[in-house]
C-alpha cells in the first residue's frame, strides 16, 4: 500500500508537466556534491541527484515516513547506488553532519512544515559555506483540484518572507514551472 504511495509520488515527480529535467539543469549539480533531499517521498529526485553527484558525492534522503524511506533504501540497494543514505526524522527537525551539504532541496514539502521559520533557522548549520536551499512548492492556483482542496500550496511571498526572517537571502528565482514556485536561498552569514 505505502509502496504504491512511493510509486505514485515518483510517477507525479517524473510527469513532463513538472519539468524535472529543467529543475535538475537549473541546479547545476557538481560531481562530489552532498545534497539533502528533505521530504524525499518516493525518492525520484534522490535518485536523480545520486546519479548527478556520482559515487564520490552523497545524497541524504530525509523523511518523516519510515516506509517511504524503506522503499528508497531498497531501490538504492537493488541498483547498487552506494551514495544514498536515508535519514528518518521527527516533525520538528533533523540531524545531519554540521556544514555537510552544498544543497538542501525541498520539493512540495514547505507547506507541510509547522514552524517553517524555526525549521530553516535550525537547518542552516547543515549547510556548507555558500550552500544553497532550494524550495519548490505549489502556488495557489485558480483550478479546483486536489492540491487546492487539500491546501497543499503556499504563497511564494510567504516562502520568501519566512526565509528572510530565518536569515536567508533570495539568490535565484525560476518561473518555468507552471504550477509551482522555485526559489533559491543562501544563508546571509555564509555569503
Ligand atoms: C508531497 S510529498 C513530496 C515528495 C518529494 N519531495 C517529491 O517531490 O516527489 C511530501 C513529502 O514530505 C514528507 N514530509 C512531510 N513533513 C516532513 C518533515 N517535517 N520533514 C521531512 N519530511 C516531511 C512526507 O512524508 C512526504 O514524503
């Protein structure tokens, strides 16, 4: 049942309308980079990142859902991907090695966070100097679909305001996703 949820999330993530290739291209990933995919779901982006950073890099797949993480672990093992590590977290935060990540990625996860300002303040210590935080999330649309009904969206201005208050600068913003905002932040003191 939950394995189906992982596959459903991955099917959606790879659907052409969500432009995964363009997202990966915009991130300009380097071999050897260390990435945290927070709210990794079925792991579609975790696996894309793992391929991009190569065996000398690393991807932390972080989620509150142990069954989704088990799916990712299983997939990584079957495909001999040695650079993926799963991290189970509680709702309030996570623990990763200090200053380990050059990129922290959250796609369709920000709207799940209870106290986003506090969350991103705490997240800073896991970023390498100059590291980036990528936040992609659904914008409020006009269509009455499942995203709207379940309120799985967040105003882009709210994301930007929250990150400013948490001590980040907006360093890039992409507009090629039809349903989602795509913002790139760096910690103020790290630049
Ligand atoms: C809509 S799914 C997005 C999955 C994936 N990022 C993608 O783009 O396909 C949201 C994911 O965030 C996870 N999640 C929710 N709250 C979280 C939290 N506080 N920390 C980490 N993961 C969380 C959920 O378990 C779920 O896997």
